[in-house]
């Protein structure tokens, strides 16, 4: 379990002070994939780097598995870091060393014997699917392969936590998918807690259990991915979610419409019920679906439809009320003139 | 006539060449042995690095700059007491090697520091995150990553030493450069001067060529 208590990180320069992380407290459970999202400069990277004390917090505590890292001396901190893996956006491999040597470095840090290192590195390369690249240098690898080496290095000493600093941001979409699948596999099979930061909501949607949204160094919203996606409270969160669930209609289409345009959201089981067709049969309105989509987030459906309702204004109002009661959200985007 | 004077010159040239090699070899070895750790220390004690230490950094930096700002001729003479202490004499190539070494150490240290600075900070950070000790990071990350730069640095230092060693004549150090100054500059003997200069040019070319080849060999990036 990772507990962050009242964490503050202030960067002081001669002229002014910049607050990187502003009094953040949160708890990350064992075995979960926890995402931290926010725009650049929101403090998410700083927060992540405080978790293994690459950045020393100005105040506050970082407690991992009951040990407050901020109280450790240098040697104890090195020991603790063996159990906290980290991967990076730009991989940060040692370019003058082979894949094998890069992974072996982490084991050397744990003072493992030569035989143990040999055995464990082969095991790890097998796991990340790079056994055949053992003696290659990083310059001979693709981005995805480099990140796999990074993951192998991070997992070398059987950590309990894996920190991912924008681990997929430098990769193309299909490589991102495969790296995310690997992270998910690691999480499920090895039970490693994963904390990742990203500005890509796709990533969060694909693998996270819970997320924290950060702005100006503060956590402004925190919850399970499904709750945040279906019921975002803050403006920033909404804009992030919109980046993935694009339901915006083109302006010219909106202008041409004469009826009332509504956006209906369905969550969970009701996404599978025939509420819309019931509504159309009950009320004297015509419905025209302009846009629709069902997303699966953590294997739970989230349906969103944009409909144009035409007919008698009173009937439309009743239809809207009917749907509002039975679904998880209805938003009138444009009313009939 | 020209050939004759060249033939007569051969024993003198031979001696001078060996003296140059001798002085350069000694001072280069000292420069590497002392300058490499000094350069590493200058780098790792810098702000934001894993052995950050402002006091050490500024003291070392000050001493290095101080030695580097003294003109070599003055260093050569000024260090005579130290030379006497170390070698027991103040003349000859061995004596000249002391001042050459003292000048080469900070020179090479700065080059090492610069090549270390070229390393992506993230790579060092990744090693810190893995839980590696400072010694491991120096040995397994910094030195291998900076190897091509350090080899270039050795090349540059060697060439500078060949050039500086010409001034060793002041303390009777000898060497090719000294020959050029004594015969060519003081006695207007163009044959000797041109011959020695040609030898120096060839020597520098060979060093640079060899250095570049080695640098390419050790570069795995």
C-alpha cells in the first residue's frame, strides 16, 4: 500500500517559489493500477517522482508498505528503491550496454551473484518477449522494445510497486496497446501495484482501476475510472474525458436541425434496455439518432447517444422527463426554436 | 648539402623524439590517473546529481580554474621547488614532466567533466531509481556512456602535451619542440626547424587519427 500524506513540493529559485505539488494526500491500494492524469505542469510527474524520492518532498510523508521513505538514510533508501521499479517516457537505457547488461545492472545493485543474474535476466527477457535481443544494443531496438527492456529492468528485483512516468507517450498507438497489455499482465499475474501518470485518457480507460485528476499541484478529483468517466464533476475532468469520448456534433449539423437535441447517457445494465424505443412508443415524438457510441470501461458498458426529438413541444418535454428518470443523464444540447 | 645536414641531425632528432615521447607519456599517465577521478568528482558533486556537494564542487572548480589560468611557462618555472621535491632535480625531461602533469590534470579533468555532462540525465536518474550505489553508477553508467568523449579527451590532451612539451627546453627538458626553438628560432637554421615541424605535424596527425579510430570503436550508441 502506498500512502501519501500532506505531500508538498516547492521549487525555490532566487526570485520566486513554484509549487509543484500542493498538499496532496492519497492512498493507493495493493495490486491496483492507479492513474494520475493532468496537463503538463499539473504536478503529476513531480508527485510520481516523490514516490521513490527521486524528488525529495519539501514536506509530507510517502509511506510504502508501512515504511516512511522520507525518514530513511541513503543506504536504506537504496534498499527500498530495489522494491520500487520505475519506467520512463524516454526509456533511459544505458546506450553503451547490451539489453542483457542493462537488466543485469538492476540485479547487480541488489548484489545478486553472477549465476542468479544470468538466470533472472533470461527469465525477465522471456517475460517481456525479448529473449532474442539479449545481446543487442539499445540503438538497435524500436521504441516498444526499448520500453520492454525498461520494464524488465524495473521488475528485476521483484518490486511491489511499478511507477510509470508517461511510459507510453513516446510510442505509436499500436505499440502503446501492446505495452499496456504487458503492464496489465504484470499487474494481474505478479500482483504488482502500478502507478502511472499520463495525459492520454485512452491509457487510463484501457488499464486503470482508479484515477486522480491533478491541476495546479492539487488532486481535484479521484475515483474509479468508471465513476469518473460516467460522472465527472470538475470541468477539467470533463474536458479530459471528452478527448476520449468524442460526442460533439459538427456545428453545421447542429444548425440545420430544427428539433430538440438531447444527449442521453446510459450506464451499466440499463445500457442494454430498450428505454429509447419505449419512449418513442409512449410519446408522440419522433426520434432521430444523430450520433451514438457504447464504450466499455473496465468491462462495463457506457452508452451515449445524441438524438433529435421533433413533435409537439409539450410531448417532447414529457419524453425528456421520462428518459431523465430512467437513465443516468440527459442533457439538452439545443432546444427547438 | 641538405641531405648531409639532415643526416647529421638524425642522432639529435632521435634523442629529441624520445624525450618528447617520454615527457608526454609520463604527464599523460598522471593526467589520466588524477584527472579522471577529478573530472568525475567535478561532475557528480554538481547540483541535482547523486553526490551533490556545493562545497567540494566550488573548491575543486576554483583550484582547477586557477591552475588553468596560469601561463604554462610561468607554471614551469613556478613549480621548480615542487619538481625538486618530487624528482630531486630541476632540469631534464623528468623534471619537465612534473609541470606538464600539473597543467594536464585540470585540463583533462574539465574534458572528462564535459563528456559526462553530455550523458542524458534521465539515464543517471534511472540508475538512481534502480537503487544503485554511487560507485556502481560511476562504473557502470557514467564511464561507459562517456567513453567516446573521454577517448577524444585523451587525444586532445596528448596533442596539447606534445605542443606544451616544446617549452620544456626552458628547464632543459629537451624534446622535438625544443629542438625547433633552439636550432630554428635562435640559430635561424631553417632545415632543422622545418624538419622538426614536419615531425610534429605527423605526430599530431597520427595521434588524432588513432584517437578518432579508438573513439569510434568504443562507441556503441
